[in-house]
């Protein structure tokens, strides 16, 4: 009886467990070809007819065709559908997974009670697991092979993309071919298995080889090896023939890979020939040194020519004073006098001081100032020039009076008090050492800074700003203006500023590193280093308000003379007026708001446009003056709009915009 019962259990086990597994293994691949056959197969394996009755299989869970994903024991590793369709019903898939786990636990518990029958099932399951592992290893080897084949093309493509992005080029993204491992158990990691493969990767590699080959042919070290040169030229011809008109790798001939490898071998020989680079390095260093030397020479020449152009008077500006002087000396004595002479010493009026030998530049300063004043009758312009331009300067303003404003033109030669016994700078300018410095080439060439040899430093006109109380003994305040400025708004308000016992109102320029005291003064000299700070803020002449009462009170002229005597050998500073101005007015300056005076239009093309438009005065300091051809074009119109080019003297001298 027990034997019969055992046989019945074994038979039942064979029918209910082993038979479906065998059937599933043999027919799964065929039934999965279409969705309809897949559904029919699932219905078939879900039920089994035994002894005329339809009974459910306990090993496989009862699931609908839509919810069923795949059986737990995977034999085939083909992708059974799109990942999007597999993930469209996440909740039902999760429930199905739980049902499968419960069914497995029931099946395992029932099988474990069957004794030796369970060993057979475990053997079948182990075999299936080994098959799956073998398939996975095969897929891994296939992926590694693909990676090795395409590694060079991919790296080259990435470098090219990076270089294109760095150049700012916008191109269409390259075509991509995704190489994905067929593993339905790891559909979530498909993106990690993607590889970028360019359709013209091999063509690009061949072209790069040609570039390298041309480079090797240009090297002197390769020319000494005729065999290598012949081989390289031969390989280049072969590569060019292979490339032809191909635009994709698929258009290349079958021997393209062979030619590529042959070229690589030849290029590797060239790398071995490059080991001895000492001579090439020496040659490159010599070329670099020569280029740097030529650059230095050209910079020096450019600087010299710029200063030469700045010092040279254009033909029109040379003609203008001659033409005006001729007209002036044709006038009688009564016609040479300006009106309103009684206003010249009235301290209640607004007085300007201009020291210049440039007629046209002075005219622009006066015209732009008068244009923006609310009451020109209260403004007095004191112009001091040299003997050569005195007649021309007077004639210009006699022919072109500035409205109701008052004009005075003086000749520096009439200042009898200004002589070498009183002024140290005048004495120094006439000294033999100064003449030797300017007129002996061997000494001039030894000076590293050519700007200090500008003839304007030889003119006493440049130093008159240090003698304002002597020039205007009855005035209390004077606004000093350079001849290379343009006034853009009414300056009347600057006279009402409280300078707080300071002598001069200035716009500081310490926002720029090169406008510090150490830029202009020799701090290696103890006289300078013990008295001043090298990082003290510099400032600029050009538009400065002077309190002549404080000047006289603090005896500023004597301070100036003291430092000029100490600098007789030019060891404290070079020539110019700004260094002695920084020293003379040390701790005696009142800082004005920066919009009063904007500098840099004569050397810096990057002056901010908004700063220019807000400025009361713009200053063309530097060599690029607006009346010269080398002037900065975009700044020239601020100056030119105050010149009447239809004026008869300008037309006769051919002075045009």
C-alpha cells in the first residue's frame, strides 16, 4: 500500500512540476515571437488537463497576460519588449512579483516534503542558473570588445568636440549609435552601456595622420633619414587614395583599416627620430629671442614716432598764427585793445587762467566755457602766451570775441619780475647741463624715458602755474585750465566751494596704480623717502581751483623754489610740472568730486562713456591730442564741435574736421 502511494506521489510530481518546466523550456522561444502567441502560451502553461479535469499549476502563479512580465528562471536573454511598455504598469508588476514570491514559497515548502523528488528540481534550476551566467559573461565580453574597437575613435571625437566648444562654434550634435547589452534583467542600466560612435570617426583619424605626417616632413631631423621620408610619402599617398571623396566610414574601401595601421607604424618610427631635439630647441630659443628683440625695437620706434608727432606742429596750425599775426600788425593801436579792461582785476568776478601757445586749442577752451555759462559777462579769461604767438592770439579773439565775456592776452616776456635770479627753474632751464641733455644725442639716447625730452619742458610757460599770485596780485581765486581740455557744463559753482584752508582743489587719480607718488618721485633719495609716502594719491593738473589768499598766507612760491633748488641735478624727479606740484602742494590739496575733471582722453581709448558725459571738464592729457591726426577718433568730436571750421582763417589754412 505504501509503495503504491509513493509511486502515485512521484507520478503527480512529474506531471505537475517537471512537465511544465520542460514544456516551458522547449516552447518559450517560439511562442514569444508575437504578442498573441505569448498570451496563448501563458494561458497554456497556467492550466493543465489531468484525468479529464482542468487543474491550475501550483508552481506557476495565476496571473493575467497583461500583468505577467517574465518567469523567475530566465533561460533566454533577449529583450522581450520595449522598456517603456515594461515600465508602464509599475503597481501591477509589483503585485505580480509578490504573488510569484508567495507561489515560490508554497512550491518550495510542498516540494521539500516530497523527499528525493526535490533534488531533481534543484538540479534543473541550477542548470538554468548556469546558462544565465554564461550568457551574461558572453554579453560582458562582447561589450568589452566593442569598447576596445571604438576607444580611439571615441577619444578623438571627444577632443574635437571640446576644441569646437572652446572656439565658440555651434554645430549640430553628432549622430550617436547606442550599443546596448541585451540583458532583460538589467534594463535600468541601459544608459550606462551607450557608446558614442561617429559615422566618420575613421576618416577623421586618417586625416589626423596626414597632418602628423606633414609635420614630420617639415622637421630637419627627418630629412637626414631618406628612407623614412620615402616611406612616409608612400603612406601619405596610400591614405589619400583611401580617403578619396568619402564622408562616412561606410564609404571607405575594405583596405582602409590596413592603411591606417601601416601609417601608424610609420609615424611611430618618426617619434623615435625626434628623440634628439637639442638643436631644434636651440633654434627655437634663438628665434624667440630675435622676435622679442624686434618687438622691443618696434615698441621703442613707435614710442619715439608718437612723441615726435605730438611735438610736431601740423601744417594748418603752423599757418594759422602766421596768418593771424599778419592781420594783427595791419591794425592800428586802438583796434588792438580788448573791451571791459576794468573787469580784469575785479575779485568778485570769475577768473580763468590759461597759459598756452596754441591758438586753436585756447579758442576751444574759451568757447566751450562761455557756451555753458549762465552769465558770460561775469567771466574773465586771462591768457598768457609767448612772444612768438602773442600777436596771433590777440588777433584771434579780436576777430572772434567770446560774447560778453572778458578777454586778456599777455606776453610772458612782459613779466619783468620773472628772471633767473628769482626763479630757480628758469635758471636751470638755461644751464649748460640742461642744454647738453636736450641737444646732445649721446646723452638723450641714454635716457630711458623719452617723454622727459619734450620741448615743452624747456618752456617757462609750463611753470607759470607756480606763480599765480605774482601774475594776479589783486585776485583771491583763480581757476586754472590747460589748453587740452573741453568744458561741458557751467563751472561757476566751483568758486563757491569751501577748500577748508587748502590751497588747491584737485581730482585725485589714485584709483589707478600708476598715479601714485612713487611713479613720479625718486624714493631712493632720503630727501624724498623721509618726507613723502610712496603710495600717496596722485592728482592731475588741467582743471584746478586755487585759493590765492591761502597761497600767499602759506608762502607756497617759496616752497616751490626750495624744492627746485634741491633738484638742480634732477635726482629727486625728472622734468615736468606734476612732480614739483605733488611736492609743493603736499597736504595742501582739497579733493574734488571726480565728475569735475575726467582725464585720459589723450591716451586711453577705454574711458567710460558715462563718465565723459557727466564730466564738467574732459581732459585730453597724453600725446593723442584731438587736433592731431593721431588723436583718438571717437573722442575727437567732443573737441571739434567747438571749432568753427567755416571761419575765414581756418579755411585759408586748410584746417578741416
